[in-house]
C-alpha cells in the first residue's frame, strides 16, 4: 500500500534559505515528508535534473476586474490563473475594488464570485477609492475579520485617487484593524501639470507617457508616504518601485527602522522607456504606470534586490488587448497617450524572466529567487508557512523546473486571453514543466490540465510581521488619541 498520495523523487529542492537534494512526500494536499528514499507514492514524478521550488506567489495582479470605459480586462480568472500556473505561480493576490460612492463589501462579494473559476489559490487587496466613515468604521472591520487583511490606495488617477487627508484616515484604520496598506505612490498634481504641458506642445505619442511621469513624481510621493507611515506608526508596502531614486527613499526609511516594504515588477527589470518609442502605435503595448525607465534604473533595482531593500517581485498583470474596440487602440491609433489604457500583462513570464535574468546571469542566487517570487510575499501577506515554502505541513504548491530549458516567449507560450505580450521574442533559460496546487497538477509538460474552480480563497488572520512597532516620532499617538 502506498505511503503517500504523490512522491516527487530525486529533485533538488530550494527554499529561501536552503538548496538540498530530497524527495518530497505529499498526502492530502500537503507536504508530509522530505528526505531521500521515501516510501512509495500512489503517483510518482521523477525530478532527476530538475529544481523543485515553492509555487510562486504573485501579490499584485489585476484579473477580471471591471472597468468603466470601452476597454476591458482581457483575462477571466480561468484564463489568468492558467497563465499564472504555466509560469510556476500557484497563488495570486488580486484586487476587489470599491466604486466611488459605493460599497467595498459589494465589490468584494462580486469579485469572490468571479474568482470561483480560478485554477489556483487566491486572495484580495481591497481598493479604497472613497474611504467614508461608514466604510472605515463599519465595512472594513467585517471584511478584515473575514480574511481580507490588506488595502490598496492610489495617490494618483482621477477615478481612483484619494487625498493625503483620506490616505491618513485609511492608514489609521489599517493600524487599528491589523491590516497592511499598499500604496500606488505618484505625485498626482505633478503628473497633471506635465501632462497638460505635453498636450499643449503637441507631444502626444506613447513615448510621452514616460515624459509625463519622470522619476521625481514617484520619488517625492514615496518619500511622502514613508513620512505618513512613520507619523502614524503603521506598516506599508510601496507598490511597483520603478527605479533607483524611489528605492533609495525606501532604503532610508528601512534604515530608520520603519516597517516599509517595497516591490518591483518584471517590466521594470527588463523593459525601458525606449520600448514606448517603438514604431507607429506599438509603444502602446508598453504603457504602464509608473513608466519603464532606464538601464541604469534596472541595475539599481537589481542591487536593491540583492541588498534586501526590495523584497518581492510581482507582475502587476493588467491585460488589455492591443486590437479591437475594447483594446489599447479603442480610441484610435492616433490617440494621445492620455487615452491609452495603462498596464501590461505578465503572469506567466514573471518567474521565468526573473530566473533567467537573475539566477542564470548571476545577479542573485537560487534562495533569493525563491524569496522574491514566493516566500517574502507569503510572509508579508500572512500566508506563511502554509504557502511560499516547501516544508512539512506546508501546502504542496510546487513548481518543477527544467533549469536549462530555453524558451522564446510568445503569446502562444503565455496562454492568457490577451492578444499580445510585451515580452514577445524575449529568450529565457529555465522554465517550469509541472505546477502543482495543493498536490494536484494544474500544468503538466507545459500543458494546462487543472480545472477552473480548483483554486480556493485564502483568508488571512492576524500575524506578527505587520504589527506596529509602538514607536511614534513625538510624545503623542494620533491614531488612538493617547500619549505615545
């Protein structure tokens, strides 16, 4: 009689701290044994010459989110989760959005219904666009109790941004509720000023999107939100840090002991502002915010990853088709950059690009790769040790990699529902062959085999990492209105 449901044999297991040869025994969707010469499994996978890695956690994904205009999010949860699994990702954290003037609880309920078709496990950040007292005092406490333990706020974008006053109220609520606030940090008024001047000068091509958002708009806002976090003694994560100057602001905050974490995204490590200047309307495929920057910024980001200043790498997957009435060209191929939908897809390519550009090229070691793609996000968002590692008792979320396989990325390879990938033609070394979610194959031999609906919602309870430090810059605690 088999001892295990599944045994992965003869592989090289890597975690955020170790690399070792081991079999992996799986029963009931969990890892139950590690070691050479494990007993028989009802099913077995020979991983000789392969890496056995924790399934990735992509903590910044936009999947099947409704939009207000003619453009649509190209992916459903079924297609988006398939693409994620193709690239070795087994958990995504997306966004449930509050419509301005509406209820965040309603937005969560609607998004939970969409997510029922996911092939991999999932959670949400709550996007707050209208943090009225009844939202902060009535709806948010119930939603946090249900396991939605992170918020997102925008400090730019006309339809989503909140003011600094409102941001402070959200941060205070997060501190009281034991939640983590994630921030899109760009200086709205500076962007608007640049944009008006560019349009007046007739500079409207896709490449001018980057001109409207120079690094200073990000650097200033990152500095500002770090100051807010310090004043209220509240942990934050800064989303999509795009270059050296804003990363330096994060590092300064961390050196002062603040609980400020940073992510960057695949696109900021391999794309540049030059991609926005491709012939014709092709640059529209690369319009995202913040905008891709320079080679020097890429080098600075890799250095910040090595130093641990940037802890996790996400895709910020935001798929909009290029062609058609609901795509990037919805307003015409002569539309100004202000009418081009923001965002690039990237679920499938995140981990292979990072493995190839990071591990294969010697920028980072294998444990660092595991940390930035899985373990740190699991810890930061309250999923560890259930997710993000291979250990006895953890979920058997595992990607089995061929570290030498060479792949040229194409739209057919990424297997999402979009009609293009900005990484078309990009060559990588290293690709996951098999992806398991709780011990069940979702991808085998690069082919999607997992059924829609296999994924589960991941409620997140209180956890130590995001507890406030208990240190204020003055003698008064302004959140609770008592002496510090």
